[in-house]
């Protein structure tokens, strides 16, 4: 018998031995916090080198804590994870050249959008550095999208059809859990802040009894945007769980169905699904506690997206029920606005409902007398009106990505006047409407490129929705449609492409494309 050990096996064992010794020394010599960080980082690095999916998971989970943990050189933990994703995935692409890199339907629009941002950065009259920083943020989104699309798909054939196949598709399930877990933990933090009034005085509501939830994100509106990037997915899966349970109850007379359900009940699957149901409730509660007008409008848009997606795959009778449900929901929303406007709800909610309609009204800030009750509305309109003037003077390529504040305050250099209106001299960093904001910073080319991106995202969602089968994966596809609609609606009053939240979006977009690819592979293989 040949007892010789291959050289590559000896090398792997030597590396493992070296790592174990290094971890042991770290635990003995270093203070506990540093030792934990070193050990955790080492384990993550090894896992990421073995499979880049772990680096992707870490990047998604790092978004809520990006400002809480800073590495040497003022590098955020999310930036470090993005670097780890780029390096490990590049190594795997080079190591497995026989596996082609998949692009998906959305990549052309992302490339066009990044190209327009680079073009605008080249010709900006303001800071090229700020423009490049903003462009790099979108390059990060492109990277995460590509990595998610390619690493979620395993090298071997994988089923993505029935709920019982979840263990075979652990990569996709793991990414779904990361997309929900990080926002859900942040939702718990935000709900605690809301209930105990733990926040700045400017966030106070109901006479100071509560504060608007802001989590680790720092701002209630951005926090609400983060919730809108997760709750549609959790909510759609929750509805799918209820639908599957109802069908099981209808068919429980069959012994075969009972045996299948028993095998599932003794597996980790029920705990997994129950956790998603709980996360759905937490995310929606935190969104409500944020008291974000844009967040609530985004939530309505997300609900419409979920209903529309469900209608595409539902049967005729179900569509009729869906139409009735949509009509009832529309009546409920209108009734809520009427009741809120009539002052029949608590004062804090009444004022919030009234402010939504105020923020949808256009006016010239130069003709309005500023009062305490209209201060926030007028200030928001001042930012938008200034952005509109910037766009009119720089219609093709805008003032440059990331240069809204410099142009607004006139801080680019001698001879460049600010675009602000008296007395609104301080910029809020964005135009309170992303479509206007991107037109301001990247011109009409940037706006068209962004709309192209939205269009291809809708096309990708539609294609995935029609291809996937099985209640779980259909629920994920429906939830992804709701997420796209929610962000698109919320962006009417906010700018959600900030704070590296693009990592969450890019991963969700890549997952959506990967689901279509996996289903196509399954069908091609018979």
C-alpha cells in the first residue's frame, strides 16, 4: 500500500497547523477584544478563500455596523469586507477558469450608469475627488451584484424548486437570511430607541414620549430606507408560509402529505421559517416607528409591487380575489388619510399624515413666509428648488457625482456662486428626491441611465418570477419585486443610495438573477 501523502495535502495541513498555533498565541497574549477580532478575522479570511460566499455574507451583515467599527486608516468594516469580496472572488475566477462569469440582465445598465458617472466626474467644475468617491460606491454595487450572481450558483447542479430542496440551495438561503438578519437586528435597536425615547431631541415625537427609530444608521429616513430594503422579502415569505400551511391543511387527509410534513417538522426548517415570520413583524414595526414619510410611501409602493407580482403568477380566480383585496387596501389607505387629516388619530400621527400631502405640493420657496409649522416643508422644497436650478444650468452631465453640497453652498472655489436660496444656506446633502438628485449631479444622461437600470431590474424580476417554481422561491421572487418597488417609491422623497446600503441592494439584485439562472440550469439538465 502507498502511504505517501501528496505535497499539496501536506501544505494544507501545515497552513491549518500554523493558523491554529497563531490563534492560540493570540488568545494568550492579546487582550480579549483584540484576540476575538483577530481570531474572527482569520476564520473569515480562511472561509472566504475557500468560498467567496462567506465574504459576501460578511459584507451584507456589515452594513449596519459600518460606522461602529473603524479599522486603521479610517477604513470602515464594510469597506474592508468589500475588499475581501473583490480579492477572494477574483482569485476564484482565476482558479476556476472553466466556469464562465455570468452577467445577468442588469449588468449592462449598471455598466452604462457607472460610465455616465465617470463621464460626469471627468467634466465637473467642482471636486473630481468627491465625484470619484460617489462613482466608487456604485462600482461597489456592481461588484456585489456580480459576486452574488456567480457565487450563489454552486459549481454542481442544484435544485431550486421545492421547499424540501432548501438544504441543497444553502448558498441562496444563506444570502436571504443575511439580507433579513442584519436589518432585523437593526429593527430591534430602532424599536428600543423608539420605546425608551433614546435619541436626540430633534427626533422626539408625541411630546417627547417617543423618538423616531434610527437604529445604527443614524437618521430615521435612512433607517426607514434600510427597512424598505428588507421587509418586502420577509413579508412575501411570510405570506408564502401561510399559503403553504393552508394548502397542507386542505390536503391533510393524504397520509403521504402527513409523512412529508412530519419529516419537515423534525428538521430545522420550521425554526427557519418562524424566524422569518418574526423578522417580518419587526421590520414593519420599525418602519412605522421611524415616522418617515418617505418610508411610509415606499412601503405602500412595496406593497403594490408585491400584489402586482403575485397577480402575475396567480390563477384567474385568485386574480379576482386579488383585485378585491387591492380595492379594499386602497379604500383603507384613503380612509387612513381622511381620518388622519380630520384629526381623529393621535396628534403625532395626524401631523405626519398632513405633512405627507404638504411635501407632495410644489411651490416657490421665495414666496413663502417661513413659520415653525411649515419650516421642514419649506426647507425640503428649498433643497429641491436649488437642485432644479443646478440641473437647468448643467443639463447634460450635471454638477458631478457627490458634488451637490459643494454646488449648493458654493464651496468649489473663487468666482463660483452658491445655488442656495435665502435663508437656506446649509445643504442637507441631497435633493430629497433621488431622481432629481441624480439629474442634478449627472445630468439628463445620468437620469436616463438610472431609469434604464430600474427598467432592467423590473425585466429581471419579471423573468425570474415566471421561471421559478415552489412556494418558497416564488415568495422570494415576489418579495424582491416588492423591494424594488419600495426603494423606487421611497426615492421620491429621499436618497437611499448612501451609507453603503447599495451592498444590500446589489446582493438582492444578484440573488434575483441567480434564481433565474439556477432554474434555467435545472430545466436544461432535465
